[in-house]
C-alpha cells in the first residue's frame, strides 16, 4: 500500500478508540514525521475500509472479465513476442566454436583477446535473452493466475482474503477520495472511498 502524496509505503498501526484497538493504515512518512522530515498530508485509512475496497476491486474485475480479458490476453501475447530460444541456440553454437578456437590460440600462445571479448559479449547477450524469457514467463504466469481467479469466481467475492491479495495485487495507492489497484497482471482499477 503506497501513498499518492509522497510515494512512501503505508504501515498498519493501531488506534485506541472508545476503549478498543482499531487497526488503521497510515503513511510511514506521516507516522515518522520527525525522522522522515516530510510533513505528508496523506489520509489515514481504516483497515475495514481497505479490506472492503479490495473486495470491491476484485468484484469489479469479476464483473468486467468478459470485456477486458480477451483483449488483454492478445495484447500481452503481442507485447511478449516470440521466445528467444532460437537466438540462444545460435549463441550456444557460436560460443562452442569460439571456445575451441580460443583453446587452440591459447595453446599456441597466440593473441586471443578478440576471441575472449566476443565470447564475453555473447555470454552477456545470452544472459539478457534468458532474463527476458524469464520475465515473459512470469508475466504469462501472472495473467494465467488472474484468469484462474476469475474463472473460479463466477459469483462475487464477499470476504477479504489476504492470500488472494498477495497473489494477485501488485500495488494499492491511497488517494484522498479513492484507492488505485494495480494487479500483477497489469490491469488497474479504482475504488471510491
């Protein structure tokens, strides 16, 4: 949960009201004003309101899934593009060839700096391609998780579920009159509070 005013995190704390402990969420900069040096004007959010807003955000996704899911799936697949596997195979083949050549030159005590530089560059490119593929797979997994959630919930959500929040929501930003939800799949929605 993030503050829209200063960008800091919100933290769960307790207020003691009418003889009861009431959980609330407040911007850390506001809680630790002296330490942070920031006089953040952000609002305090009752935990019950936060939980109710989360349920509302999930229900908005459930109600609108037929409208956005097919288009989002297509957009994500186009954005993710093709796998880098063919290029990784090319790099591996070239690396094997270069390493044999490097070994020959090293044994003959000939200059091999250019070969070593090319090998380093290819290894770096391969690593970047593998990271890119891993990011693609992670994005596809997040989209699959959202689709699975939406498929399992044909009816609206009635209760707050911490596990569901951690699995599906990337970020909640607190504004004066609403909360902005960013799902891990990239979808966003707002809930008025």
